[in-house]
C-alpha cells in the first residue's frame, strides 16, 4: 500500500498538461484530422492508421470519444492518470490469481516492489506512453478470460486480445500465449478458434502497413539476430542491473533460466494463467527488441519497456518463494523475499524520486517559453523533432479549442 500511495502522490503532483513528442502526431494532429472527417467511416479509418508501426486504435477512440463527448480541451494529465490507474487492476489480477494464501501474500509484496514502482516513470508521467500500460491491461484480462471455459469467456478473451493488438503491435502475442495456454488445457477447439482469429486480425492489421524510415531496417543477418537477442536479454535484466547497462543482458539470461526452472519446479499446471502472462510478457519483449534494435541497440534500458519485464520478475519471485517454502520450510523464505522486495522498492523509489519533477519542469519550461515568444524555436526543451510542424499543430489546436499550450504556459507555478 505504501508503494501505491507514493506512486499515486507522485503522479498527482507532477502530471503535466504539455504535449511531448508522439503526442503531437498521436493525439493533437489526430483530433484535428478526425474533426475534418466527413463520415463515421472516414473517422474510423483515421483512427486505425499506423503510427510508428502500431495501430493505436483503442487509445485514439477513447481520446476522440472523451474530447467529442465532453467537449473539453485535450488535457494530457488525463492520459497520465488513466495509465497510472490501470496499474491497480493489473496488480489486483496478478495477486488474486495465485492459488494459495502464501503465494498471494508474496504476490502483494512483489507487486509493490515491481509494479507500483517509480522505475516506470515514463508511463507514469508521460501521457504519450499510456499505450504501454493499456496494452498490458488488455492482455492480462484477455488471458484471464481465455483461461476459463465457456463461450462467453472465449469471446471476451478474444475481444480483449484484439484490443491489446490494436493498441500496440506486440499485443498480438496475447493470441499466441492464449493458444498455448488452451492447448495445455487440452481445449483444442478453442485454441484453433484463437489461432484463426489471430490470422484474420493480423491480415487486416497488415493492410497498408508501412514502417517509420527513421526507425531503421531489419537485416536478415546473424549479426542482426545476435543484436536482437542481446537487446531482449538487456530488457529482461535491466530492472535488476541498478544502472549498470553492461551487466543487464547477462542478468536477463539468468532471469530466463530461473523463471523456467521455477515453473517446472512449482508445477505449471496449477499456474496456467501466470504461465500465459509470462509467455506474453517474454514474447512481447522479444517483439519490442525486433522493432527497436535497428533504431539503437543500446536503448533496452527504456523505462516504458520495464512493465513487461517486471511482470516476469514478480511472478518468478512468487514461485521461488513457494518452492523454497515447500523444500526448506525452516528458512522462512517468504519473509526473506518480502524483505528483499521491500529493499528493492525503497532503492527504486530513491533512485527515481525526482523523475516526475524533472519531466514536469522540463516540459513546463518549454510551455512558458512558447507562451512568452509564440514559438518553439529556442525553447529550453525540444518538444518535437519537427518544430515547424509542431507549431502548425499547436496553432490549429488552439484555434479549434483542442489544446492551448500558451494558456498552459501562463499558468502560475504550483
């Protein structure tokens, strides 16, 4: 509860209503274009367009509905608060799906250490990164529904899996993880339905696909494959590396080995749901590595990628505690692991305590500069890579009542 309270206070204090980077294309320009669309079909087509190799349909539809329904200007703090709020149901389903009381208590400690953590500062304080939480939200509930037999559960799981896939591209891994989970339950018919929906959805998703040239191109070489694997290992090990980038890939290899050993020793049949979540998190991380390695093979430490890895680490911690409790009850391993989780949470809180304030101050400095000079050229913080385009979007957003950055910049400092 302390970790949740700290994260909630930080988000409330430092959420900022300033567009940054992807916010210009993904939200402001989108609302301008959808306002010009003449028909519902055209609006839906604009909502489903590619944005950096993703179709962020769910986020765009929610943004459009909120803006059109409430008639209020775009407030990026709302996206921040929604993303932060989604951590609560993600953590709740993580905790309460473990079969024993001991495991649920350990899961609560692990959730506090790995999920309600300020190391996720990008998704906690930047509204444009909200998809990285909402995609996980759809995924964990899709797998929860798919695990349960019945037509309605299957239909609910498929709808949530589609929502995950049309939030971020690696959401498609939910279908694969769900199909594996159903096969392990010997629900062959349901697994075939999930696979068929995956093929159809992926085919529709690929229509008109085009990548971002600035993100580089994958090369079918052994060197590129090695770089992708190293990026993936780095993602898995980053939360445990304490800022030491060189050791992160080696730790990631260890995480994979320990996670696999824990599922084999603890009994994966009783924990199919968590096996599905871990398979999804690992597969989604691998897809992110495929997409981001050509951009920069060293950016695996990015904060917005850590939620997937932290789900794996939290699950492994719970399973390790359950195994040690069974094999060495005198060790009281659950107390040792809970204490380690507390120490980990304290270190991450200390290390990332000022992240929200720093981002708030940087973005507000740019907003105040824009309010004073009516331009982003020369601003202390670069809000977007194409400044003339950003200024055109801001001017049109102000004219249409979508967002007024100058008004934000004139607000007194809290």
